[in-house]
C-alpha cells in the first residue's frame, strides 16, 4: 500500500478522534453572552480541515472527485449531527444549530477546495 494512503487515512482518523474528543469534553461553567462568533469559526475551521483530509484520503484511494466530495460532506454531516446530539447529555454543553451549520459549511469548503486544488499538497512528494 502506498505510504501516502496510510498517512492520509491516519490523519483523517486522528482528526475525527480529535473532533469527537473536544466535542464530548464538558465545557467550563461560564455563561455565554451574545453570539458566539469564535465558536462558529472554531467549528468552521475544524470541519474545513476534516473535509480537506477526507477528500485527499478518498482521492488517494481512487474515489472519483464528485463521489469523494459527496462522501466527505456526508461524513461531516453525520459527525456534526452526532457531536451536536451527544452534547445534549454532557454537562454545560448545548446542541447548537449554528455550530452544525458551521460544520457543514466547513466540510463542504474543505472538500471542494481539496478536490479542485491539485497544487496544494499536505504531504510533500
């Protein structure tokens, strides 16, 4: 098996685990005041990287570009729903539709960006 396949697949698994870990950590007991723009940006960034990693992983396994985008977005959708739903049961955490929207936007941007930018390499040759 090609080493880049292993690296991209490993990075995707590690990033998925990181998203899950930080999503299930209890939040500090600080009240939120006003719109949480930093939370939106955090979700957008985390899922943008997730979409980019998934797209690159799928492309290494010869999945056609369009199918890889759909699979990446679907994986992000499932992970986003799961993490927001599980937060209903975690102390001081709240499921938030705005976070979920940031997740979807991020994974979509990341997967499309990775699919259509061949010159940007995460791993050098």
